[in-house]
C-alpha cells in the first residue's frame, strides 16, 4: 500500500514527499462527503457511549490523575521495571528478546519461526507489528500470516493499513465488506453484521487449527508478576495465544505497569476511553509457556521487547510523557483534523494527535514534522487523554524543534524584520500607515504567488488592518473630552 504523509507548514519548496502526499490525500478525503459522514456518525455514537460510561466513575478526573501518576512512575523508572519484568518471565521459561530497531525485531521473529519450522501464522491485533511492517516481512519470506481480529482481517484482505488504532475498518460500510468477502472468500452477498462475522469466523477457525505460530501484541506488561495483559472483544487473541505450539508477543518497552493491581484502574479506563465500554469482553494474562500440570497454552513462549527509538523519546524530559500512551485512540476520536481527513491520510502507523506527536520521534523529525502542523490546537486531545498526555503542547514543541533543527531562511528573515520594526515605535507607526494604504491593492494579488501572505491567503481570509488603533482611538477620545 502507498503510505501518504502530512503537511501544513506552507513552505512548499521544503515539503517532503510524505507531506506532499498528505496534502493531496487530505484534499481528496475532505471532498468525499460520504466518507466524512460515515466517520462522523460512527464517532458521535462512540461519544455517546463513552460519556455514559465515564459517568459511572465516581471521579473520572481523579482516575485520570491516578493513571497519569502510575505511568509516570513506570516510565521514569523504566530500567528497573523492565529488568523485574524480564526476570519474572524468564523464571517461568519464557524466552525474552531485546530489539533495538524494527529490523532487529523482524529478524528475531523470523529466526524463531524458522527455528520451529513454522509455515502458517495466526496473528492477533498488534500495533507494534504494524509499526515494524511485520506482515510484509513474513509474507516476503514465504510465510502465510493471517490477522485474526475481524477489523484487521478485513483491511488485510483489502491490502490496506488499519484506519484507526482501535477500529481498523471503521471507514467501511457493511456493503463494502460484503463485496470484499464475496470477492476474496467466495461468500454469498449479505449486509447482516452477524452473517458477515460468521463468514470471517469460519475462515479464521480453520487458521487457528492449522497455525504453527501465534503472534500477539500487548496492552500492558506487569513488572511485579512478569505477565502480559491483553484486552479484546472477540476472543481471537485468546485463541491465538492458546492453540499454536509456539507463541510470540511483540510489545513496545513503554507498555510496562508496575503492579498487578494497576490493572484495576487501567482496564476499565482503556475500555471507557477506547470503545465506551465499562470493560472489554476478554481480559487475559500470559506469563509463560505451558507449565507442568497445565492443560493448554503454548509449548514455547517468546517475548520481543521493542525499542525502535523509544529510548530517544525517553531521554527527552519535555516530551517523555508521550510514552504514557495506552493506545486507546480517544484523541483520534475527538480530533477535528482526524474526523475530516481520516486515518489513512496520515500515512503512518499511529494517526491522529498521538501519531502526530510520536511519529516525528520514531521516524524522523524533518520527514514527519508536517503532522504536527495538521492540528487546530484546540486541545480536545489533551482534555480527553485518559493518562493526561499534554498532546497539543507537544505538537507546538515538535514545530519549534523542527524549526530550530532546520530553519527556513525566508522565515528567519521575516521574523528578524518583524522584530526590527516592532522594537522601533516610529518605524512601527510608519509600517501601520503603509499597510493600511497597501491593503487596498491586496485584492489584485490575493491568493496568487505575488501575494506576500500567500501561505495564508491561498486557503484563508486575511483579516484587514483596523482603520484605527486602540491608542489612536484613546487619544481621540481624550481630545473630545478635553474639548467638552
């Protein structure tokens, strides 16, 4: 799939290919009124369910604060908690692997599969796997890999990336899914949701039975007990982790929680913020391979801990709290930009506000700085985040850092000229008078390349200069009073 990027910095000469593609794709999607209505109807239903469930908390804001403090504790002592986590896992026979990069993670997973002579792979939802393009690597190596999450299964059949962190196929109608299943699976056309689910279920059940390898992600990793927590609504992750002889869990190092009791807060918060549920249907804990006397579970269990530039973000004291993210998708659901341009427009694994914050850290600031400009800075993302990540301020910090790292000459000159004029009252007064006179000619060049304010006026209206400043008004007011 061609993966577009995003931009809104107004300087087209310096736009990256990703930024150019973002603008092109955003322009297409925002003109697709049917698509926009589909997404906005779905998100309005989500908001109603979320608000109803939030109201059942005794104090939602206190819960957010407690969650933020717990994640702060985990991330700021990540070295200790990771050691504790791995020690507990290894004591039960789990093989723990450390991957500094996405390539290392892919190589580790491919190595395990080849060592076990696996051919068929069943996989449950894992955004970290999307992040490192694991499916593509497995398929290129000749392995059959099938997504078991219904939404992920649908977008895999369409050869697309997930549209949303939590709702991978939210951009599709039942009719489109029916046409897909008819074309790819040979099923009879139907728009009944239950029948569509049963079609996918019949295919996936056979995949569970024949799979040599199961691959999962993780929602949380508990340091105290050395256990991985997976929360879901379909039971597919539970089957993925129970039936194959070898299971591999891939997770980012930031998934750590200090104590098992922390799940009493985080599981309902994740469900509430993510889907509007009080609790998801299936919440499972995995701590290692099948132990003596146990009747099910894998014979061999591997955990791959992925860094992939997370420690670089950890070293940034200003934006470190972006690692607190629990991937609930709540910030996407309230973001006016996401609701209009859609998930695929971002061209990266993590879309919406959280994606715009962390993608420049994970994939390169200059190539992805445009995402931090794709924001209204309304602050809705920060307000809704269950772990209180300061998202909209981080977008501003990304913009600042990108400008410092590679300043634009024209902008430097413009700001120096602005500062020069603003620090000289006489020159400022002269500039105001000239501006009022010249704005009468502005309609002749408005929105063209000759317009000095083209970066703004190409898509927006430029407010006219006031005919009178406040000082001038006050001076004339006092003069009138003196005359009386």
